[in-house]
C-alpha cells in the first residue's frame, strides 16, 4: 500500500476506533494549531504534495477489502487553504467515489462544503472540529484555520444535503475553552454525533502554549501529572469533571457522543462517528 494505511500506528491502549484505514491527501498542515498532536512529523507545518498521488491512490483502493472504511485525514487536514486552487482532495474524492468506498472525513475547514456535490453521492460522513465560538480565542489556538462560524455553516450545509455530520469538540482546553465548548455544543444541536476529549500535552505542545498563553503553563504543570505513552494527561477525575457536562447535555439533546482516547465509557456505536454512515440511503 502506498498512501492508504491501517489506522493507529501508535497502537494506543486507549484508542477505541473501529478497524479502518487512514489516508492523507497532503503531507503537513497549514492550520498551525498550537495544540496539534501531529507535529512530531518532520517539517509538519510545511504543506507538501505527494508524488504520483492519484495513480497510487487508485492502486491502493484496488487492494482494499470490500466495504473498508477510510478516515481522511488523521494528521494532515485534507482541506488546507491551498485546496481551494489545487483541488487535490476533490480529485481524490472523485477517485474514491468510483470505488464506492466508505469514507469518514475529518477536517477543520469549511472548504469541505464545496464538495457537497460529490459527497452527496458517496457513502460518507463529515467530522468538523470546532473548539470554540470566540474568534479571538480561535485566532490564537488555530491561527490559520477558518473562523468557527464558517465551519459551523459548512456542517449545516452538509447536513441539509443529507450527509451525516459529526462535531469534533476537541480538545477541550482547561481554563480556556471549557465554557466555550458548551456554547459550541448548543449551537451545533443539529449534528448526528459528538466526539470530545481533553487537551493532552507533549513538550512541543507545552512550548507553544508558553508563547501564546504563558499564564496557563504553570497551571498545567500542576494538573498534568499522569503520563500515557508520550503524552501527559490530567488525572481521571479532573478529565471526567470537564467532559461530564458535555456528555450530559448530549444525552439531553438526544445526540450520541463519545470520548477520544480518554478511557471512559460512552453511549455510541463508534467513537469517531463512523456508525452514522449506515444511516445514508445508498
């Protein structure tokens, strides 16, 4: 396989994702989120095109088992600003449509709504990350990503087209976006599923926070005390305290929800929202 690979190369003991494949149309990402977990990849902030992408994607798709699920993308956002002119991801969608793949799109961009014409003819669901409603906060934690309002409008447009939509409400950042997360949830009461999780820290993530939110660093040193693999976690009871209001509100709203790599039980058929795919009429 060239570019379509089995998901979860880290084999995390906390990962509850169903069996699936991962595909990234681009290498690197242009959004520059300070909480990014993928910056261990060399030169990650420099967006790059992949060699012979379309031909190799077709070869990979020919080898996939029937009814395989592809998650796009799990590190590099498939809809960077350059996608508006390059249309790399759009061409990949056209190819995957021909192979009738089951597709879960994960993005932080409203550009995904541009491709509603193709997506409405595919077995797909779209997951969009929205961490806050505040433009001032978003501009600091996700400086090159589209404004939250534009992402929410994209979710609405996709939902109106009959495409299952998932709100990725993560990470919830202590002392910064806890209240914002609840506001996002109330605004996105139309979604089919919610995925949420708390901020996890590595040394490089902490270094970025120290530049943008130096006042939070000392607080984080006191509460991030548990090591899980290469990450620092808050204690379980503190993570539950932050995430429980989201779970309770989802139950009140009748929306399925799940936690990402938290080790908590949740009420949904899948953590990533891929179960919503079966609700599409094909």
